[in-house]
C-alpha cells in the first residue's frame, strides 16, 4: 500500500529515537510502501508544538511514539487546532506503562506497533479538559497521583508498569487525605479524598483498572472516588466496596458525569496526574469535549461503540 506524502508523521520521544529496533521499524514501514515522516522531541513541550505544526502542514495522521506522557503532549498540541484541521492520532507505545495503548489492544512490539499505527482505522473519541489542559486516558488524584509521580524512573524502567504497584505498597500506610468539595452532574461530596480517578479510558498507573467500564465516545467520564478511612477495619470495608463498585457506598463512589469540579479546603493542593503527567491544583473543573479527535484502534476494541452505532 503506497500512501501519498504527508500521510503519517511520527513524533518520536527523543529517548527512543536512537533505539535500533525503532529505526528498523521506520525503515520496514517505508519499504512496505508506508509514508512515515519522523520528528524527534528534545525537551518538554516539543511534542505539543510538533503536533500543532503537523496540523498546519495538513498531515493526515500523527503518531505519538513514546509513553503516555508523549501521547499527552501530542493530544494537547492537536487540541490547539480547529476540530476540522486536527490530524488523526495514532500511538506507537514505547513507554514503561503504555496504559492507553494496552487498553486499546494495540500491539507493543516496535515494528508491529508502527505498522498498526499507520494502517488501523480511526474513530471519533472524546477528549476531556481539566482547566487549561487536555487528557485522553485518565486523570488521577490523591494517592493514585502520588504513586505515579513519585515512582523512581529507574524502577519504572526496570519493572515496567509493575513498578507502580511495588512502590505503592511501600507508601500505603503513609497516605494523606485531601479535604475538599467535589460536585458533578447530579451529586456532590465533601470528604477527605484518598483516591480520585476520572476515566475516559479504563486504566492508569501501569495497569490499575480504576474505571473498567469507561468508553471513549460516550460523552461522559467514569469517576471513581475513594473517601476517607481511618483504620484497618475501614480499609478492609473500603476494599470490599471497591471490588463490588457500589454506586454510592460508605467509602467508595462510582458514577458517570460530563463534568466534575473540585475545590480544596484551605490552601492545600491536590496532587494530580493527567495521562501520567503531574500537576497540583487547589481547584479544577473537568469537562468532556465530545467526539473531538479521531483515534486509531482495532475494530475489536471494546472502549468505543461498535461501528454503525
């Protein structure tokens, strides 16, 4: 299959650019008749700028080559463009966790993943926005965000996604509750937040399925809220509720909404990650931008509506 020039632009994380397997994958795609134009990032923000430029260059498909952080930058760059000018987004997973890629069912080997990124069909998906930043997979707050941001990078590289769980076990009994007020469509809660998951996708933190029923194109977040518990007995009760996923339990809420607002008590700031990228917010408003971007995925992917719906 020969493609016209400008069909695929690979925005490649600089740490992966010199890997022999990645270079071989690019050359193999080109030998197979696929057009792959490569741009390499060097510093934070390059992926965002290069994605915006790809739209201005009328590139059809942008491939984010890296981990979830690279995908996050590319999404934010694409969302700076008018909807009708945004290239399609594809993913070549090269990170330690690759939560979105794994959820979508994308191949993880370099050659297979790049070939799939060029060939797979695309679907319109929602893109959530939190304050002035976008994310496509998940935002986590509280304990979940602490684990993602504080896991040492060497441990991530050594153990992949499992590093998050290992480091989380070390921190489990030194957690902090974040007091504040949450409001969403049809509900509100004032409590100490232990963990908050705002899912467009289903998993974060290297495979933790916080919102397993989420879909990418339904116009809603799937939200998981784990509120304060203060004893081993309450911890056990919370874990039982978490496994059962009640709509409203004593310690766990699981609900869906098109928007979510948070305001912390006092001056404390809630630790957050957006697609694995860390930030701290005293207050935020998150909203779903319905069907804002085309994302490549297999036809069998269960995170989107069946074709034809």
